[in-house]
C-alpha cells in the first residue's frame, strides 16, 4: 500500500483515525487529536475518504472544513 504524508488512515488495532505526519522506510509517524503514534505501514488501513470512489465532493469538502475547526 502506498502511504502519503497528509493522508488519513486507521490503525488496525485502534478505532481512531490518524494523519500521517512523516514516513521513513516502513515506519510512519501518525497524529490524532489527542496523541502521536509510530507504527509500520502494514498496520494501517485507509480511511473512508480514500477507499470510497463514491464519496461526493460536497461531503469531502464538509469533512475537511470540520477537521480544520
């Protein structure tokens, strides 16, 4: 799986969404609202907005605006 800085993913063992803030080889540094996490790329699953081709542009814009708050 290709992982990019700035995209959002879920950790396989946690029910929380994280933003990728850095990548070094197979390791990624993640940030959520309340903490940071270092893990391997294999432990990540794409978040909904990256897996759903049916995601409407309006919903995506609304989500991005809410995240900025």
